[in-house]
């Protein structure tokens, strides 16, 4: 009786390489999994595959969409897995095919996800946003160095979701996420994961302990 939609940030910043730091001077060395070529998007994709297997085991209905943008007239949402689809080789191929695109116009993507969730006949509905940075786009506010319009727009999109009886949760792998997520979400509705390498193992646990827990509130 639970439907969850996972909205994955496919902005250009997910093309960034992941490194551990050496002791002392903080120079980048081997990346996660022993590969210095591993990107943020690679970890996100692995986490989505692990989570999908876990959700199949739990029995919750779920959908996966990616999003990117290039201005208010060009917000793209990429269907990866619809609620009506199973986790098949075809679906896994779409997960594997997710790649970094452009900018991060979150508000529009959240509203699109809410429309998708409204179409689902479930007692409890969840929207989970998985991102690596703050809302930003070419015309998302007057000052790109202080993107308050993007934050407020995303905050309003989440409020609209709540009014439609859709719960929301934001999970970011951006270590500075607390700086802006507190403007977008209530304290119980977001989490900052400091160690991105732990995302594949931690995401199913976070879903069970923090996301799904909201349904009993």
C-alpha cells in the first residue's frame, strides 16, 4: 500500500570524480572502490540498483525518474522505471544509461513527480529526491551566487506535494547540503550523507528507517 517515486539529479555536477583524501595535505588519491575514475553518477546508479532490489523484496510500488534542465523552457524528466514496470533487464539498462546532463531546476521536476504520484492508487505516497547539489539553473533567480529563488521554488513544490498528501524526503551527497536544505525542507525531511561511497549500502536502510517512518507520523 506504499508508492515511492525516486527523483534522481542528473545535473552536470554528477560527472565529478570521487576521491578519498590522503592524510596530511589532502591530495586526491584512489577513488571509491579503488578506481580514481569513478564519478558521482556511477555511485548514484549503483545505489539505485541496490535500492530497487530491496524494494522488490519489501513489496512497495516504486518508480524512478531522472531530471535535468537548461532554463525554464527546457526541463527534462527521464523515465527510468514506471510504477507499472518490473525490475527487468530493460529497466536495469535504463539505470545504467543514466548520464550527467545540464542544470538542476528542482521545483519543476518535483511538480512533475507529484503529478505522476497523483495517478497512483496507493494509501501512502512518497517522493524521494536524491541529489548532489543545490537548485540552480541559467535563469533560476537574479543572482547565481545566492540562488534563493531556486530554493524557495523547490520549497513551495514540496509544500504543494504535502497538500496533495504526498510525503517528501531529500537525500543529498553534498557535504554542504545543510546550508540550503534547511531552507527547503523541515529537519525530519532531509539528510546529508557525508560519505558518498556508502550510498549504495546506506540508501535501502535510509529508506526503511527515515523515509518510510514518515508514513506512521
